[in-house]
């Protein structure tokens, strides 16, 4: 049944008794006609006619309807017109509201690590956000990350957890992993469970202690050898019988600087035992200089160059 034409004839004065009955039935079953209403909205000329119904002399309009249908005049019927018209306008407003909410991109929630270092998500997941990083919640269990964050994801087989990165995206059901992503490269380390990383239409499956480094030129998969890869969460670097190279790699990761360990320097036999609690990079390097005779250079572009050591 074409309710669009029924409505138009009702308001411009050309209904039949059967049409009036059909419209009353439509009013009782209005919810099932939302789709039809949405189609009506696309016809601007007809919509303008309905939106301006307030300007019509209702009494004259009703007299016109009665004269054509030979129905007895009743004082209560103009109120019925107002009732149907009100329902019609209310439903149109509802459709507009739903459409607006479904297409409104401003529903993205942004978390800055400097203000929200720890996010306890409604699904049970816990996310640690570095103070210089930004996490955006784009939908249920769907995020995008710029910077560094550690994810302890609650398991939900029906709703995979997705993180969009500068380089590709990551998907999991329930696991723990650390991500560090910048415009230059993305590093992912899995602490528990499994994750799937997609980059350039290729999938990489990572398991516990697997690490992947992605930049624009290449993808490198390996086992993690850096002590405390997530140490930035508690602001502590703790080393127990670690080599100097491992210590420098951990420091590079913690302070987000690029490490250059010259190929001419063999893997060292140093045994470093020390702890740094929320210390500056300058303080850490000075102490290592005393412990191991470390000689280094820290450039303006945050590159840490190891030159020599004595331990």
C-alpha cells in the first residue's frame, strides 16, 4: 500500500473512507513504517507540503473532506488530524536523530597519556598509555594509537579487539602486548597469547615473546631480547646480569631514542646489575659511564651512539 499518497490525499482533501481507515491502521503500526517514511523524506516537494501543514485552515480542510466522503461532521475529528500530524512529525524527527547519531564522527573518544595513563575499559581490558601518546576509541573494542601503549585485553570471542596503527592494524581476542608506533616505524611485542598484524595486505601471526618491527621499507620478525620491554609502565629499569648491549637496547626502548651499536663492537661480556627508578636519560647514562666505562654520544636528533666500553 502506498502510504505516501494516502498521507498527501489526507491533507490536501482527497481521501476516501478506505484511505482514512488505512491511515488509522498505519498510525497504530507506525514503527514498522519507518522505512517508508525515510523514502518520503527524499521527495522535497511533498515533504514541504507536509511540514507546512500548520498553515492550513483545519476546519475548512475537514469540511472539504466531509463533503467528499459524506461522513457526519464531528467536533473531535480536527483533534484527530492534529494527533496524526504530530505522530508523523515526531517520527520524522526520530529518523533524523537516528541518522545523525549513526553518521556522527564526533563520537570518537580520545585519551591522552598525560591525562589518562591507565584506562580501564568497559569490556574488562586494561590499557596503559605513555604520557606522550594518544589513544582514540573509534568503536566497541576498536582503537587507533599514536605513540606507545600496553594492552591487557579481555577475551571476547564474538568481538575481536582491533588497534589501528600508523603501519597496518592489529587484531586479538584476548592477550597482552606492547605497541610503540611512530611515523618512522612500529614495534610490537607480545607478552601473552597471540595477535595478528596486517600490513600491506600481508598477515603476521605473533605469539608469546615474539616481536615485529615494521617500517616503510621492511618487516622484521624476531624473538624479543630486550629486558623489560614494558618497563615504561612503572617507570623502572631493572637489570640483573644483563650485558651492556641489552641494557643499552632497553634504555633506547624506554626513552624512545635510536641506538647505534657499531658493528665493530662485539657482543660484550659485561654483567650489569642496577635499577633506575624514574630517572632522566642523562642520569642513567652517567651511571653506566661509571659502571662500565661507557663512551657515547647523544645527538640532537635523539640518536644514542655507543663508541666504546671497558667492562
